[in-house]
C-alpha cells in the first residue's frame, strides 16, 4: 500500500467519522487518574491476521488497529503494539508480559487468566481443502475424524475438535496452517474465511477452497474480544466503557473500509504520469521485455500464443501507461544474459538479489510464491536438504538462489535450461531433489504426468523463503522503472483478484471477488447505451443455437446469461438464419457483440476480442473408410467443406492457399457431403462434430486428424466502441472455474434419472473388462507382427550382404534405409490397425464417465480413478505407436531440430534396458538445436546404446550403467554416450572402429553400424564422432554444429 493510498484511507475515515452517531460518555475521576499514571498499554496483536491485524509497508494496520486507535482517541491511552504468532502472544499474556491481547475468544479455561470485553466482531470458521481432493465434494462434516486437519495451536475450538475424535495437526502460525494442505501434509485446514482467502492469494497456495462452516459439528462462530490482564481491572473497565460508547455504525464503518472493496474502485484506471515521464513515453514508445517461455501460469506458450498472469499484467500496464511492450521469449539463462548485455529493456519475473543490482533497477514485487523442495516418492528417508548432501540437487540455471544454495549444501548442484528439463530429470532419477517455486513445480508435475514426484518441504534459505516476482529495468531507462511502479500501484485490488482468479491456482470464493469492477466511464457508457445487441451462430450446438421461438440456447448462451447477471446488462438477441448473416450484421453495426467468436486478422478490421472463455480442438472428419492422416499437407489435393464465415476458414486459406474449400451453411450439411462423397473431409470443432453425429445418428464418418490450432473463442465487440471490449473483458475475467465447469457439464453430460439402480455400474465395469481384454489382444497381435517384422528384416539383411564388394559401402547405406523404410511401412500398418480401436476405447471411456455423473459420489470417484488409469495406458500405447512410426520414417529434409528428440527414442528403449538390468541416465546440461536429419540422428543414438548394452551384457557387468550427456560450447552441440562395459580394444582406437566390417561382437556383429553412424554424422550432418575409453568403459562423443539462429 503506498503512502497516497494510506492517506486516502485516513481522509475517508476522518471525513465520515464526524457524521457517525456516538454515545455521550466520559471517564470518571478515578479512571482519568489511572490513565495519567498508566498512559502506555502493551497490546498483543496477531500478525498476518488480515484484514484484522497485519504488517503492511512497515506499519501495523487492520480492523482491530483502527478500532484500538479510536479507543485511544476517546480515552487518551497510548497503545504499544507487539505483533507475533498467536501461540507466542498467548504465552506472553499468561505470563503477564502483555496488558491486553487482541482477537481472543471466550472460553471457560481462559477465564482464570483473562478479563474479557464484549465481542467487537464475530466471524464463522470454515474448513479449507484442496480443490482436487475427494473431500471437496463431500457433504456435511461428519467424516472429519477420518482425516488429518491443521489448526492454529491453542485456538479456542481445539478441545471441541479433539473431543470429536478429529486428528489435529497443530501449527504456530496462520500461514503454516494454510500451507499444510496446499503442500499435501494434511487433508484440510480450519480457518476464518477472510483470513484463509487472504493467505491463499498472498502466498499463491494452489487449489485451496472453502467447503463450508464448522457450525454443523458445534463450532460456534469466533468472537473477537479484547482480553485484559486480571491485575488491570481498571484498564478492563475503561476499555469496556470505550467499546460500549462506540456506536455500531462506527464499528460497521471501520469494518467496511477493510471488507468492502467497492470503496477502492475509483483508485484503478489510467495512470496520470508526471510530465517528464509522459515525455519519456512519447519518445521511447516501445520497450523490449524478456519473458520466460515455460513459467506457467505466469508466462507460457498456448496454441502458439504467449499467455499467463505476467502477460496479462503487462497488457494492463501498457493500457494504463501508454507504453507498448514487445515480448521476447526464451529460457531464463538466455534472457538474463540478454538483459545484462543490454539487448532487453525489461526482464519479467526476476527476483531481487544484491548481485543483480549493478545492472538492474527493480520494480515493486507483483507476486510472491513459496519456494519448495520436490523429491521422488522413493526417497522416504528425506528429512531436510541435508539428506541430499551425498547426492544431487537440481535448479534452473542462473536462478536467484543458486549461489546461496551452493554455499549451504555440500550436494552436487546440477543446473538445467528450463523447468521442464528440471522436472523430468527429477522424475527420471537423474537428480535426487529439485528446488523451484510452488506454482511452476505443481504445473510441471501435472503437465508431464510425473506421478512419482511430491513436495518435501518449504525451501527456507535466507534469500529464498519466497520467490518475489518483479520487473527488472535497464539502468539506462530509469524512468521506465518509475512508470512501471506507478502502473502497478494504480491497479485496484479487484483487478489483482480478477487476474489471480484467471491464472493462479487458488480461487477466491467471496462475493466481492465475483463482482466485476466497472469504472465511472464504463458505468456511464452502459447507462447511456441501452440494450446491447447480440448476434449468434443460429445452428452450432452444443455451443449455441436459436430455437424455433428465437431463444438463445447452448454453452455460449449460458455464459452470456452469467455475464449479463454479473454486469447487470440488458442483452438483446438479433435473429439471423446463418452464421454468415451474423458476420454481415456485425460488419454493418447492426449488432454490438458476437457471443462466441475467434479472433482473425480480417475480423480485427471491425471487431475487438476478449480473451477466450472457451477452447476446443479443431478436427478433420472423413469417411470411415479413409485411413488416419498424419498431416493436412498429405491431402492438399482433396476437397474440404467448412461452415461459411467460420474463423478457421480464414486460417486455412492463409496457411494453405491452394486448398480447395467448399462453404456450407451449417455443420450438418458438411457432414452429409462427407457421407455422400461430395467432399473428402469436413473441418469443425471436436464438441460440435461429436454432438451432431450423436444427435443425428451419423456413424459412417470418423475423426481422422486433430489440427494444431484450437478454436479459441471469446466475445467479439464492435471496435468503434472500445469501452465495450473493456466491459466484457472484465466479465470474462470474473468467470470462475466452478462456474465454467457447471455450464459445460450441463451441456456435455448425459441426463440420468435419479435412483439406486446399479445396472449402469455393472455395465461400466463390464465395459472396462472388455477394454482390458482388447488391450491384451492388441498386445498379442503386436508381438506377432513384430516377429514377422524381425524375420523380414533378417531376410533383407542376408540378401543385401551378398552384393558385390565394390558396391558395399553404397549398399550399406541403402540397406539401412531399406530396413527403415520396411519397418516404417510395417509400423504404419500397425499404427493404422491400432489407432482406430484405441480411439474407440478412448471415446467409449469418456462416454462412460459422463454416464456416471449422477451415481453416488464415492462410486464416481472410484470409477473415474479406474477409467482414468485405463485412459492413461491407452494414451501411452498410442504415443508408443506414434514414436515407432516417426522413428522408422526416414527424414526427407535437413532442418533444425532440438536434441530433446532423443527422449522419443528414450521412451521406446528404456523399459527394455531396465528389464535387463541396465540404467540409462540422461544428463541435460544444455538444451540446444542442431541442423540435420532428426530420425537419422536417433538411429545413430540407438546404435550407440545397443552397442553399449551388448558390451555390458558380454562382460556381465552388474549393475550396468549408460550415461547420455547433452552439453554445448559456443559452436558445437555435444552428445556423449558412456558406459561401464569395459571399453574398446586399444588397437581399434581412434579410427579403426569406424572402418567397414570392424566389430567387437565377433559373429554377432555385422561391422556396418558405426561406419554408417560416421557417414550420417560427418558426411550428412557436417559433425564429428569419436571414440575413447574412460576408467569404466567406452565413451562415444558426437559434435554437431549449433543452429545459429537459436543462439
């Protein structure tokens, strides 16, 4: 809170105060004499108990503080505040070190050492749990005894909870209580709603929600009183007399200043920059801002668009200040280096350190996130970072606490280019622990499906209790630091809450957070505007339609009604018969908004767009007899249908100028043309295509390809009235995740009559059994095909090796490519035969999940667990087939590729290597791009891995180890393959090993693998490959030129 903000609070308080009624009263002579002799009173107040008492910008503020200051004005007493944790304060009060303790609740046990005033505030007590926990959907509170619940030590209701048989975990501070369920240490936390929500927001504790009050199990609302030392009865009398004299209206006013955020609404808006800063903006205009590309939910790529909390914040600061920001992405080490060398004006998401001060001007912190230690589930002996002293700890390269961690821990510190590489390394066992902030760590665990990774503890070095996110500004642009700070301070609390609700894990479930905040200009616009005219797609279910009576129905209709309620808008549907007609009316300004539309360059000429509130996959539908399609480029000579005016038509025409597209009036007509063979395929959204096929019984078409760009659908507003976009953006930002889920479930879920008929459950279990049997059958079929493939490859090898000597070098290359082509053809056949049943299994499981929505909640939880597990296996099988298909398809064109392509090979071979007792360890010291043939590179890697495996098995080394290391220097990307298989005979080093027919495997080897590897690496990719020995075994090192445009 800035000094100007505090001044506004004081002015409002003092201006309103004289008009509030108060009872006439005065201290008697005895009381006045007591005040003269004891003017200073020591009061214990709880820290972090927002909005009642907390530290802000070095001052003690809150409802309780304002009330005590009012008492001070009335009585002449001077309060000296001592802030601390509740347990510490209560102990000090018992021992007579405090005169008064604030926020104490009455209990009989406390009467022995406390004189209580009457309550000045009463609040309920709620239970907070993780939103993804099964507890979030439970009714009542009777089940609490089965779970571990966190409370503040010595809280007034502790004995009641103990008597109810609840397993209590006691913590000293309010923050610790809320962190316990967020980190997975307990199942729930008991806390007052406002305090709990404040801690969730301030510390970004993901996914915590309140599920209701504890009154049902006898926990009375919490009564806030002043407790007075029994040895100060006169002080108690004075305080009680002053409280009695405070009119209820005055107390309500004090509470409203802190609780009703509506009084802050006017503080947000355009920043009024001083003249020298305005001149800077007019001269500079644009600033280059470095933004992390894998820092979800703050900044990350989604559907080729940079998104996240920080991205929205920069957009808001741009609109407030007039400064434009050009966003440049990269990994942290790259961005920090570019910023340090002056190639960036601003760097986002930077934390303050003294080492960075010489080249950085830091703004205020705009978000603080707990830093946590992540470990694997198989590390039960972990107690603290000291447990890893003999192992390794991973961090992102150049993270602000890296140097302090190196000084603190004797463990090996491994650095990684980005958070994804760090999380994978932990899951794969390459490191023993990883340190990263809570938000990004949880995101990576979910994104990558790392089921073996968990939070161990909060990271608590001096500089890394929390990660403070700031903007760093180039010192040469110091006015920009001031501009950004003014912009940050101008953002109203409601605006912060809206951004947090949209991007961060914890949702604020209070009425205040769900009410959009309109500026006075926006309110005036709405008052003078009259009805807002809405054009819709009249035939695009389940998204939207106009029924026979012209009523708007569907997903978009429900979202629009929700926005209308929140914004108190008067919406008027403009009837149209086709989507194209709606587009024309929007161009002609006959409607003000489109309820559900995707942003395109053409539409930006006449419409503005909110951020999307709905996203769905784009798919291609063809006749069921057509095979699945790997790329649209493979079928560009065909004819396709799409609904006239759809955004994706514009995208397709720009991307594929030669594509033959036929416009159809609606989706049904497009699918009929696919059925009849008039067109090869139809482009539409996943949900609407599925809905239409189900509603009309169309079973002779299928989805054969999912496109790489989704439908990102928001509200489109006429661009000649820009305030309309601002209004609807605020409404979109105010849609909570729960509201969104409820609307989608209403239209996607299958209706089910209530009752206790468990036949559906039996059908579901039977269906799951069929799925399992199908998977087993396909595994058997794949094994059979693999055996046939092995015979075919062996025959081909034998035939080719009989060729004439003078052509053998040429023949070896042809042989390898022929083998890969044959394998690719065979795997292609397998892929085609696998993908259709796997697709059907996935669709049926999804349908079964929807069918169970009205079964008892516990049954749903178990069924979703099993169906989810099967879906994971199905996805894994489909991914494996894709990996095989891609691996055995020769690359046709030399192009840049990331060396992470190795992980596709790793997924294929690692299970087999583990089975034979060989560990493959990947050490990713750098992430880089090279130019060449990605699949040929993977074939070389496979050859080296198989050679290492054979050497380890031949020498019977146990345990076997193969290490693959990725590193680079300023010119070369370096890949080292080392093993503990004993090494290569000296007479074959350094070059003989790569000559024709040289093998270390005797009759088992052909002598062509490494010679072909050298041809691919040195001739085709202009790199080098060399072999050496280490103390344990062989080391094969590949060097490839770095892709310079990525440097």
